[in-house]
C-alpha cells in the first residue's frame, strides 16, 4: 500500500492572502484539516512542494477555503491551482479512504469526439490524480484521468461523465 493518498484538489485561488478553493477527491469526504501536512502534485516551480494546512472553512456545499503555511500570496496560490493534495495515509482516520456510497462506478462515460466510451468499472487513486477505469464495449479498459482539463461535466442525475480527452488517450 502506498504511503500517500490523494484527498483533495485545489480548484482556484480565492484571495490575495493565498487562500485556495479546494474540493475533495472523487468518492471521498473532505479530509483536509488544520495541521495536516500536504504534498502538492504535480510539483510547481517557485511554489512549495509541501505545506501544513493553516485553516479550513466551508464555502459552499462541497467546496472549502483552505490556507496553507507558506502560501501567503495570490501569486503562489495561482501556481498551486490545479494541483492535487496528497497526505500520509497514517495521518488520516482509519476508514477515511473507504469509498463513499456516492461513487462514480456505473456512470456512463461519453467523449466529445468518440461518443460513448463505456462505463466506469472502478475509480483508482493514482499517485498524481484519480483515474476512471472505463470498461469499453469491446472488453478493453481505458484509464481516463479525472481532472478538470479532461472532464467537461459530471451529471449525477443522468449518471453520465462527459469528457474531452486528447486523441489517442482512449487507445492506450
């Protein structure tokens, strides 16, 4: 078992003091808390690689304003936007990484160019991002990174994930 787990994604800078809007990694509750050490991936130039959570405040349902020690300006926060937050598994509550009942398994995946890709068989936590394991109609499995750059929309009511992945990714 890996020592670190992806628990949150940093969506965007929120204020001039370095606060960031964060959301939990898919299928997990929000696990960042004051004092927790975080590693930012992928690493960014001129930004910390690791930091401690200084504060957490819920903004809206599913989003939180998080500040980190050493992230004290909007310029640094802008560099970290889009990064994932990894934490040591040993620093989390015992069952924190158990999949939630609102997971993405069974959701249809549709690509902007390819159309119907398949259905999510499982969600895997990768070292830098979460991956959708999509079972294709021909029996193959495709791995699709669950990142803002590729995911256009997640419609929970329709149980569908619309993606726009680079050409060739689905053939790997």
